[in-house]
C-alpha cells in the first residue's frame, strides 16, 4: 500500500490536482488505487453549486495518474528523470455521477508498457461502475531548465 506522500514521490501532481489518495495494491500489470471524494474538493465548488458532481475528465485523470504510478512500480518510468503525458483517450464512458462522500476504486491494467504505454481503467464506487476508458501515454525526458 502507498499513501499520498509516497504517491507524490512517484508522480509530479500535487493537490488540488492530485486525484489519488492511496494505492491499495499493485499487481504484475494492474493497480488498484482510491480517491476519497470530499465536498471540500475545490473542483466541486463550481461543478455544480448545489449539485456537486466530480467531472468525468477528473475520473479519467485519476486513472492516468494510477497508470503512471503503476509504470513507476514496474520500473518503466523514472520520476527523477522522466515525465509522462497523455497521447490519447479512447472509449471513455461515463455511466453514473460521482458525488461527495463516495470512495472511488480506480483499477487500471497495463495493456502495453514502454516509452508508449496503453492502459484500460475503470472507476467504481462500491459495485457501481462510474466510468471507464482506454488511454495511451508517452514517457519523455524531463525538460531541462533553460540557463
């Protein structure tokens, strides 16, 4: 299990744009992470007032963040020297709204790893599927600071 501090050692995201609170398990080519959805999350203040719903794009981003943690745990991504970017999102489906108080189970499977990776993920709260997507990402060298 990884907590949020350990996750932040593996990916560059920070609150309020860090969408993983813990990693429950890492397998051979899978990861199970969680996000605890709070009414205090800044994005829910404006999406939507009086009817807070976690945007679907945030759910896809949470899947992508879990994929980067998985790549780091598998040894194909080095956060000290590399950065990972989205290349594409395919087959994204949003099935049910995510509301404050829900615990999201984020499961991602690596379909292909390497410089260009392909993943599929699913976000659930309890037994209810909230969203799913396939996505590709590319690993690049960290940009060097200009002198």
